[in-house]
C-alpha cells in the first residue's frame, strides 16, 4: 500500500475490471453488447457480477436435481454444496459453512495521464478459503481477527 495521500492503494476484492482471463473478457463484452454505452457502466458492477454468479449456481443446482425442491430443498442444498462452478471470476465452490471459496484479485488505484483514477489488477490468488488456506483448527488457533491477528508477514504476506 502506498503512503497516506498517495494514489497507489492496493486492495483485495473478488472483481478486477481489467482481469485478462478470457471468461471475464467474454462476460464484459456480453454486458457491454447488451446495453447502450450511455446507459451502462464501462464494466459490470460488483452487484451485477454477484447476481450473475449466484444465478449461475442456482441454475446449475436446479438442473442437477431436475428441479426437485421437495423435502425442504434438501437435494438442492446438497447439489449447491458439491458444486464447483466455472464463472467469469474463476472457479467457485462452497465450504462446509456455505462460504464461497474462489479467486481474490488485488487491484491498485492508479492515476491516469488525464488526472482520472482507475483500478489496475496487480495479482490474482485462486482457491482462497474462509480460513486463509489453513485447516479450520489451525485458523481457530490464531485467535480472533484483530489489528495484529493474523500476522500477515508470518503467513507470507508483505
């Protein structure tokens, strides 16, 4: 992260507008082709991507159970829990707590030549889990999250 007041700020998230992956680029093109330029954002919004991915998961699970939502949707929930979904953001799956595991993108806010700001993707980490890639027991042993826990440097962060 850059010094306070600089435009160079890095942050993680699950969307990077300039992600070069073909599946993301195809999704952005379909989005742009679907709406006039003056009626849309340059890239799909965070919420739009989330709704799209959630809808893909719902459709895949409904297809898996052939639309059977009986018994309190038990088969549907089981199908979702086993799903490894290919999305514009990479592969996403759910853990035992129904938390999504997938790609995280690191972007940096940068100043453009014309004085405007934009986000630039600087890294992608796939298969990020709720427990930072550790077993649940090892993660819990670190203690509750705080300003000093987890120790990012000890975990290999910078």
